[in-house]
C-alpha cells in the first residue's frame, strides 16, 4: 500500500470509528457531518472527499464491521469447511448454537449499528457479508446433497433471507430475547425446512 493510499484509508477508518461512537450515543438523524468531523479530527472537505452523505458512511461502517467479524471467524470457517467435506450428511447443517452464537453475539454487541442500517436501508449488505461463506460453505453443502445448480440460488435465498428476517425482528425488539432462544428458533425453522425437503424427495 502506497503512503497516500494508507493515509486515505486511515482517515476513512477514523471517520468510521467516530461515526460508530456517535451512533452509540444518539440516533442517526441527529448526527451531523460537523460532529463526525470534530470527533475524527478532519475537516468537512475531507469528509466529502470520502462520502457524499452520512448514509454512505453508514454503509461503509456496516461493511467494516462485517469484515472485522469475518476475520474473527476465519479459523472457525476452516474448521467448518473440513466438517463439510468429511462429516455425515445427517449432521451437515450450520444452523446450530455452535455456529449461530458467535454471530448473534456480534449483532447484539453492535445492535445499534445494525438496527440503524436496517431502518435506513433495509439491508445489511448481505451479498458482501455472505459471499465468502456462500462460496466456501453453503455451495459445498448443496453439492454434497446433490442439489441441482438450477435450484441452488432459490434454496440459498430461502435460508439466508429467512434467517436474516428473524434477526431483523430480534433487532426491532432491541435484542431483548436471549441469544440461545433466537438460535433455537432459527434451528427449528431450518430443521422443519429440511424435513419438508426430505418428504418431497
């Protein structure tokens, strides 16, 4: 990375962190560009060099947090991939407390950010967040079950968006229900879906 690129990245990172700190104290609609710049120690022209609106900064902050989580889960992902290749088919699903708990804990810890993203964009940037997991985890599972390629996108959409709908509802309730309770609901929904698939074979 060149020095100029490094400086640009570090400035953006400071604004991300300043924005996240402000978001912990007040709602998005009450945060101003001036406050972000003061907290990040940059001027307004620097802000607009990086973003057109605070909404752009929100989207980048969500992406930044998701990348941090994926890095945290990198070693765990390698263990998951190994299990996919070698584990028995009847145990080949990822919606279990072992895999769900770290992600739900992460969302609960950053609930204000994700609730704000949900409220303002209706999206968590799912495509970017799950692209690596889809490629290395979900697709190999579908291959082991010999699911036709023409059907895979439908099945992925059903599971991913269904689980995110549960998380969205949980966020609306300020993550009041316990992580174990929400994890159990997700597991129950997925297992019912699997049972239905098996009945239709």
